[in-house]
């Protein structure tokens, strides 16, 4: 009789907000009187409480995080990992340090996407169990233009040919371990599903959620403060 896979959650919180004023660590911004990253972890913990939680932090912010956990009485059990030079190395180093059993699932999620729903998480799990991985996407509403080296030289493109990927991206452990162990032009990849395209086809996409946006810049932060009272 098959057993349910164990879930390993990797929360990526090692980046510095380069698109925020003064490159601030937006994962620690207070939203509804609590750091954003705590909201993200707590929401996932309520949905998948038996999961193994791991958080990737900037090395110089690890003690700061530990103090935040004490200050806000943050009791979700978790393991802390030191971030790498890029997102790629942050995930690679974390995955290489974790122990997986057959059919375990790995969630990889941005710390500053706290507005996902329980329904989305359940759909991702169910789809990944069936197909080995699952990735949420949404359609692009705005018109698109492609720019060349000279920003004045642009051309319109058909937006129906493009999708926006979101996180959490969920993978069977053996698949994502293989992706991060392959020697190819991986380092510049900006998400995890792009790493499995070399050996898995087709990619298993499911519809994501408009509200599951990444708090990246000042406008995102302002929107997050407006909607947080109703979604956190």
C-alpha cells in the first residue's frame, strides 16, 4: 500500500530587494504587525503542518532572524540554511543538505508571496503526486513589447504566447535533485521549473492565482498593505 509522500518546504528568503528603495530586505517588512516571511511560513504550516520547513537566509541576517522568532513567538519548527551567491546556489545547497525518501515532494517558494490560498496548495500537491511536479502560472493581461539592446528599438509580441510562472513550484525529490546536479547552463535560470525542461516534457502547468504575486517593488508593497487585512 502506498504511503503519502513527505513534504519538504524550502522558503527562499536570502535575497536583498534590489528593486526596493535602498535595497532593503523586504522579507522582514512588517505586514499586519508581523514580518512577511513569517506570514508565508505560517500559512503553509497551517495547510501542511507535517511538512519539514527550511528557510534560506542571508548569512548576516541569521542571528537577526533568530531574534525575530523570539520577539514574535514564532514557533514553527524549521531548519536555517545560509543563502548562496544567487537563487540557484541557495536552492542547490539546501537540496544537497536534505535527506529525501522515495516519492517525497519538495516545495520551493518565495518568502515574499504570502497571498496564496489553501486551494492552490492542495491542487499543487495533488498534481505533483500524479505527474511528478507542478507549477502555477497565470496569463498576461497587459500588452507586451520586446526590447533589444537599444530600449528605443522595440516590437510588439503576442501576449497569448507567454505565461507568468509563480511559486510554490513542487517537485518529486528525485526530479529536482537531478535538475540541480546536472552540468549545464543552469546558473542564470530564475526559477526551478526551468531546470527540468532539459529532461522532462511537457512541463506540468496548473492555473495559479492573481493574488499570489511576489512583493518585489514599492508598488507591490503598497498593494500588499491594502489587501493584507483580508488575506492574512
